[in-house]
C-alpha cells in the first residue's frame, strides 16, 4: 500500500503547485521514493514534479480516461514508492463543466481514498479562514480534509490569528508558509513556463520550495496523515495488458488490410515478420525539446507495448528524423515561442514534409498541428497542411467529447474519444476536406485534418483511456 496525500485548494492561485512540488522534493530529500501525480490534463506542473522526485509526473484525469482508470493508473505510477503526492486542479470541487463532480480533485481523492490537505491563501484574511475551511470540509462528507497548509502568511501576529481561528474548526494546521519570492515560477499565456525552457532556474526554484516546506510544514504529521489512507484494492494499469486486450478490428490499420496480414499477435506481442526480422518494432519518432513539452508518459509506454521502438528528437536542434523512422508523433507545447528557430531548421521541416507525403503515420496535437501548418504568424513551418496559424487573444480551453469524422491512423470513423483543448492560437481553415474530429461540446463543430497518414488536431487525447489509438498507430507503422 502506498501512503498518499492530495494537495488541493479553494481556488486556483492559492499555491498548490508550490506546496505540492515542495512536499515532493522535501520528502525525496529524506530518501523516500516519491510518486508525483497531477489531477486533470495539465502538462506543465508534472514537469516540475518530475524535477522534484526524479520520476515521471503522471496525470489522473477522470474525464479523459474514465473514473475506473484513476486508481489503476495511480497504482501503476506509484508502484514501489513510499509516498505519492497528488496535486489537484483548480478549486477542490471544480471539475468538468456541467458534469457535476466529474474530474474534480474531490472526485479523484475519493477514488483514491486519499486524505486531502487544503492549501489556503491567507494573505487577505484572518478569522474568516475558519469559515472557509469549515465550508470545504463539510461540503462533501466523503472527502476527508485531514489538514490545512496556510500560504502567504505575513507576520507572526497574522499566523497567531489564523491558528486561533482554525483551532475551532477541528482541522489541524499542518504548515504555515510565508511569502517567499525565491519559490515563484514565472508564467505566461498558458500558465507556468515549462521546466525544459528554464532548467537551471527551475532546479533552483524547486530547491527553494523544498526548503520552504521543510521549514514551514510538519513533515512527520503529513507523513502520518498519508499513511492513514486505507488500501485501494486496485490492480495497477499495465500497458502490455491493455494493448493485448485491444480487438484487432480496433487496432488494425484503416487501409483495410485483413487482420492476418501484418496484424500483431496480441497475446505474444508483434510477430518477427512484422518487425522486419530485426528483433525491433517500427521506429516511432516523438518530438521533444523546449518547443514540444506536452506529453503523457503513458503514450510512450503504450507505443512500446504495441511493439514500437520509440526515439525522441528535438525539432529545434536535430536536422533529420531518427534513422529508420516509420511514424511520427508531435505533441503539444509552445511552437509560438520558437517559431523562428523551428522555421530556421529547414532540413528537418523538409524531412517531416517528405515523411508525411510518403503516407507514413503522423499524429500531431495542438503544437504539432501548428508545426505541420504552412505558416505560424507568417513564419514558414512544414507545409504539410494547407493552413496557416496565428496567435490569438482568445484562450480556448476545456474538455471535448469527440467523434472521429474520418478514418485515420488513430481511429476509425465513428470512434468516440474524449480530449482537451488548451491554446491561444487559431488555424485557418479550422478543418480539412477530411476533418479529424466532430466535437459535441461546448458547441458542435468539426476540426482538424486527416490526409494520407496524417492526423492533426487541436484536441489533446490521453491514450490510456483509448489504448486502441496506440495499437492502431503502431499497426499503421508496420
């Protein structure tokens, strides 16, 4: 059984990421194996979590993956660890719009049977903090708030007033943190600046967060609270197992090849004939580096479980795709911050365009979509898509219920997947002659592009919730 804590707050901006990351680093500094997790679709916070713990930051998303996978995915990530720290999303009870508690931190805490530590921004209140904590603690009796960490406390007198008020609430104070500029992390149009863009500064910030938590929090009491969590009784998610369970009709290629031609043996893994007799599967190149930092660890695990060899490359530095590339995955990130550098790497742009023109599978999400466009803010990109992208003042944000409009390397027409949009760019046109997805909410529209082996869309998906996408992609690569 893994000891575990959920770090939540009444609202965004209270300091969840600072406290959660500081706790992870402080406990790791004690020699504990700490498993980092993040509620919801966020890609950036897990990068800081990974820096603090030396383990992949993993997301727990009850909307994209389903409530039934939250505990198994948690067990998969936390296997062999002494402690798991789960950072929440937004306010404790905030979830998917118009979906009740779905995908909220509160729901995930209940699915994990984990105690919650509430981080409260105390900068503009004193006695009122008790009413706030009482309200959150009593709203849902199934959510166990085991303690409070007071953040942004001004003075000793301020701390005294807060502790006195909370003494009547029945919820213990497990930490008091003063304002500390050294722990701050810079933000821009989509949230925190990713670790990959500020490695040295991020390391210093995480170290400062750990020191702040060590000085201001009762780590022994927090560990005791984490150990009070009951057993989960959930089988860990296993990528090879879920890929083996994908029906051949779901994972097979959309080109219409029969399951006996090039189809993988789901029980024993890919056949030697499908792997070119080399003992290795098809090589899938995955874009990384500072411009493409948005990815889920489970995507790579599923690709490998489906028989692929996965190699990461950096479009800012590498002038060629990895030798033998059979398929290409370009996830999200910030190409708008690196447009000129991406454009200047003309050899790689041409290589990507040539791979796409050959019909090889290419899966691109959000930043990947922009990179495949003809231009981004007037700067030439790969030109795979007859579309142009630009920055926008409008933030597009939210979960998406998507149906595949066209057969593609990720899904057959009619397949349903859940995803998430998060961007301040627009692309014109918004969909190709063969669109990728039909979205059901918040408004009905089609978006994205399917042409040849290319699937490019603004919608981020989590393949743990749709493992057939990984199986299908690798089968196309064969």
